[in-house]
């Protein structure tokens, strides 16, 4: 405690009196406290008009309460709009709508059939199927043992030289496609290849063993034993015989051999799809009128393009597999 003068006056008491006077807003009256002849101390006093404010009285309990005025201890009723939540609805999770952004993201994941994810984050789609020609053209095999993936149909070419497998989507890029002959077609020497687009695979067939056929005159027409020579005609002015057959790959090569005891065969020329020759007698004079004695073997080397109908064999399948970036 800190004292002033000879009569002790607490300094903190003086400070508190000053605060009270300032809160009252009135003029300070100064009282002089004399403590002997040596000193005097002025002490602020509180004005008479400064008094504590009485607490407000509670309303009478029997006062009626209006419909828009809550009673004592009752919180007012608020709506969603009163608190800025007019757009909020207490909807069950199963009934909540999907936003446009969410639906767009879901659409990208809607069909993941055959999708493979690459290590670089790219998406690849697989296609796989087996096709068979049962006599009416090639079609997809779909039964209890075969399931096509990523393909929807087949289309046989009008010239019978190819079959196209249609995919059920459009790819961005081709990764790889493989077509393979099954054991039946492979044993017969057939090879397969494909021309690939972004939504289709066109298959062609060939035989690398070349072409061999037996051609003869039956009295009214030229006939082919193996069906590989599709037509034969003799020029009656020159005797030149022209045989038409499946296209052969280059380089061209081949031979003709007569089966007649009185005629010999002489190769004249060849192209990818035809072979020409003369049948001449022992004097070297070409035959210009065909007889039943006119018959010969014709062979061509190289690979032969095969009509797809030629692959119509029991249980003979073509296997197809491919990957496309999507």
C-alpha cells in the first residue's frame, strides 16, 4: 500500500474514486484532507446524482402473446428462406439428381467392355472373334463355346475375294490386328492377311503353294478338274488357248504339260490372272479345232489369291484378334 502525507491515503482508492467520478459524468468535488501542518491531499468525491441504474422489470405474466410474437422462453419459427437455404431439399441419396459434369464423366466410363488400360494412361479396346463360312458366306460364330468381343457383323465382298468384320466402335489408332487360320485351313496350306481400318477388318486368303489344275475338252466345252482355272478359250484363227485363273503373285513362273500322245503343249505367255499356250501336232502345227484329245496340266508358281468361298469347309474357322486405342 502506498501512502500520501502523514495521514495514510491509499493511492488505489484515489484511482478508483476517479473512475467512478468519470463514469458518473458529473463535476468532481474536491475534498481536502488535512493531515497535520506538513501536507494536504485532495480526494475526489462521487457526485450525488451518480447512482446505479435499476434492472428492467419483467413483463407481466398475464400479458397476451400475439401470433407473430413468441412467448417467454420460446424461439421464433423460421423458414428455409429466412436463413438463406431456400434451394435446400431433404432429398434421399437415391433420388438426388446427377449434375451435367457428373453425367459427362459417367458417360466416359459407360462402356468398358474389352477396355485395357495402358501404363501411359491410354485406353485400348480389344476385338476378338471367330468367323466361319458354312456355305452362305462368312459370319460370326456365337454359341455356347464362342463369344465375339467388340465386333457386330460380317460383310462378304461381291467378288468373293474378301470378308469384312465390322467393329462396334470407332478407334483412334490401330495398335495391332492378327488373323489366323485354324488347324483345318492351315493343313490345306491357306494363309490369311488383313487390311485394317479404325472400325473394320478386311480379311483375304492365299495359298503360297501356287496353282495346279488339269484342263480338258469334253466334246462341247473346256472343263477344269480342280476348279482353279475359271475359264478356257481357244482362238480358232491362231489356235492360241487362254486359261483364266486366280491372281498369282510375282515373279511369275509356271509350265504346261500335254496329256495327249499326238499333241504337245507349248507355253506362250502368262500374266497374274491368265496363262496362254498352244497345242501342236508332231509337225509343229497348232491345233485350231479342239478335240477330246486336247488335255493338259497347268501349273503356276507363287502365291495364289483364294476366293473366300473356297474356305467353306466343315469346322474351318478364321480367328481374329486386335487392339485399338480409343
